[in-house]
C-alpha cells in the first residue's frame, strides 16, 4: 500500500501595508507616543513610515471608525477620549444658524428687495428662538457664498438646525439633509419635498392684486417684474392667472422685466410709455420698485393715480401706496417653530404658505375715461 505524501502547510500571507500602518498606529497610541493627543500630519507619517499618504489616510480612517481617532477639519487628527461622545450627547446644541442671502442688483448697486423684509424676519426668528431658550446666530452673505457662510457657522457653533433665508443652493440642502441637520427654507422654495419651507404666497398675492385692479375697472394691467424671474416665478404666474380669472387681455409686451434699481424703474417707465394701447395700471414686483417707478413717472407729467394706477407687491413700507403685504415678522417666528418641530420629531416636512393682505392706499383709482 502506497503511503500518501504529507500535505504542505498553508503559507501565511503578510498583512497589507494599510493593515501594518494601522497596527503601528494602534501600538503607538497604546504606548502613549502622542502625549499632546495630536497625531503628525498624513504627510509627516507617510515620510516617517516610508509609505504613501493614501495608505496613511486609509489606516487612520479605520481607527476613526473604531473611535480611537477623530479628524477635525483644518485642525488635524486627534486621539478621541473615551468619554467624548457621551459629553457631546449630554450637552445639546443651543444655537440656531440663520443664513441670510443678499443679491447684487447690477450697475454696482446693492438691491433693497429684502432689506426691510429681512429685518422683520430676523427679528421674528430671534424672538421665537429666545422664547425657546436658544441663541440665533446670523450670517449674511451673497447668495453665491452661502456655502462658505455655512462652513463658518458649523466651525464656530454647535447648531440645533439652520434656517436659509431668501436662498438655498440645492446641492447644499441635499447634503444637509443627508447629515441629518434640521433645515428650513424661509422666503424661498426649491420644490424639495424633504426640506421644510416657510414662504409668502406670491402666487395668490399677485392674483388678488390683479383682481383688485380689475374691480376698480382697469382692463389693461401691466406687470413690472424683477429681472431675476427664476428666484420668484410665482409672482408672474399669479399675475397671469389673475388676468385669466378676470377675463382681461394678456400681452407679452405688458410684462416688463427690470432690475430693482432706479435705473431699472426708469427703463420700465420708458417701456411703459412706448406701449400702444397704454395700460392704465402698473402692478410692481415690490413696494420699493413701485416707489421708484412713481418717481420716474413724474418728469413725464403722469400723475398717480389720475393718469395711471400703481400697486406694490409688498416689502418696505411706502406711505400712501396701495399694496399687498405679508406678515414677515410672523414668518420668521414660524421658521423657528418648524425647525424645532423637525428637530424634535422628524416626520413629513411642513411647507407653509403665508397669505398677503391688500392694503388700499392713494395710488390706485378707477381709470379715467
């Protein structure tokens, strides 16, 4: 009988470089080789160990997942004390971030479309946050720099949640949603159903403004709109719906799109004067633009409301102006309430629309025969 040959033993595979670096770091941590609690940079470790920076990064990430290390952006990698997670949970965040976006109007000027509106909403949010025992931390930035402003806030404060006022970039909001940080859009809407929102009902406000002018007897109503139509498409949609509801004619030439500046108002008046037949009423995107338009009508000898009625679309208070207006202060308070409800019990996101009220003034009247 033939004796079978003796089997060879299995070879032990040497651990990969990442595993070896991980083991060396684990041992160095156990031996107290980092007395200040801070590790050398990835570049320094790679040079000391004779490996690539990527190998060091992968090894450090494995130790981060185990809870041995914590990486703090722009500060470095540190040892994580065993009690650190419990301390963080025991001290809930006491701040609400409020990111307020601003827009350039062109011609080197800063637009005023949100100036008084912003002040009222911030005041409302501040009062509601204070009533809840929280601090409101406000950052104002150009709408193109909201991401950087959020980065500053998150570095300096532990946030209960964030309110984006007037603007929120879609990718940034989706990332916030993924991080689980409660977020609310205020006075802006991106049709993101997962992100709660509080905004004024621009569509219904514009529809009611046209109805108000139609009830006075106006058959030709023009709309002086903000050139940035993408940031508030509802006002134009509401204007068009109001014309349909009242059975009034609609002309594309009656939709005047301008900047929210004195130069923009002058451009709107020049276009208005060239229209044939000329509309008897001007509905303006906001009260600031309405006031500028009325000023530009004066040199042409057109009296308001005798020659043309003017109605403003809300915002700053203009004495005597017929307009529609939302309760901006209440909207700020509502944004904080929605945020706190979302933080306490995440459920179906709330999307609240705040109504406008028509305020009759001295700038509208029945058209002259």
